[in-house]
């Protein structure tokens, strides 16, 4: 059998189940770290529940995947997850889901492994959203999840610090209302509302015009100009203001 015939015969087994996102749909990729609780708490000894070293690594991963050849409008990270809003008109990999999933997960895993100096893995899934309203709802969902996770994490690790086992800490938190959790922390000297915004709301990354200083070789003088750069937002707004923030990014894409 000639190579061209063999190639055509076998390649169909790789591509028979290829799914391409439909044109006109918004694509959001969500990446999740695999086994990051054990990685950060047991293997790397990061501070619980939040550590700026982990935050900075996740931000480095977001910035990398937003510049790896897949046109991204917005990146958002909280805990060990990353959400990426792809440009509505992207034709990256002909919008093949398996390619987007594998490349984004691979790029994120590679950068994180280098930063953590040990093998790290992310998985990735694509949401196909037909309207801008659903895109906004998606990011509000992950944004509000960050607040719930942060409150639970602070309570959980306070209980652990007081000698509670993981089972006891989870049991005490089960069924506890949001107000009760806030009061629990307040009684221990922690005002949840005054904790750093990035812990409660996550962090956003979007493209913006940034002033940079350069030198004009013709006149050998310092000049000011602007460049398109990724800008990190460590104090994201909340609720309807955050919805307006995401809507603006969509309108400017």
C-alpha cells in the first residue's frame, strides 16, 4: 500500500470525531489544575488558604496562554482555575475543540511546571455560548464562585488551625449560612470584607494601551508612546458592575 493511501486510511480514525465550534458562537475555555490541593499544601508548602506565590504563578500562566497564538479577549483566574474568552471571530485550529483543548491545556501545564519546578497538569473544556448575555453570565458565575470559595477556605483553614481534622472542619461548615461564616471569622479577628480583593474576586487580565518609554534613534531622545499590552486587574468590581466590565470587553473585541 502506498503511503498516501495508508495515510488517508489511518487519518480518518484520528479525525472522525472532530467537533468544530459553530461560527458565530462565543468560545470560553476553562482550565482546571489537576491535584493542586496536594501540590500547593503538601508538596510546595504554600500558605493556606491563599499564597501570593501561587497567585503570581497563575497570573503568569494566564498571560502566557493569552499570547500563545490563540486570540484571547479576556482571562480570569481564581483558585486553581482559569477562564479564557476567545475572540468571537477566532479561526484558531479551524475552531476544532480537541485542538483548542489540548493546546491550551498543554501550554498552561508547561508554564506551570516550569514555575513550580515539578510536573503539573491542567485539563481544559470549551463552552460554546450563543449570546453575549450568556458570556457575561458565565464570568459572573465564576466570579461569584470565587467569593464562595474564599469564604469557605478561610473558615476551613481556621478550623484546621484550631486542631480540627478535615472531616470535622467540613462537617462544621456544612449547612452554615454565609452570615454565620462571616461571623465565625469576625469572632476570630478576620473581617472578610477587608481581605484582599484578589482573594475574594479573582483576577482579570485584558488587553490595553500602556504608556512605554523609548528612544528615538534619529534624534537620540527619549520619547513616550503606547503599546498594546496585557493589563492585570487585581481589584475587579462586583455584581452588576462586573457584568458591565465584561460587557465592555466584549463590545471592544
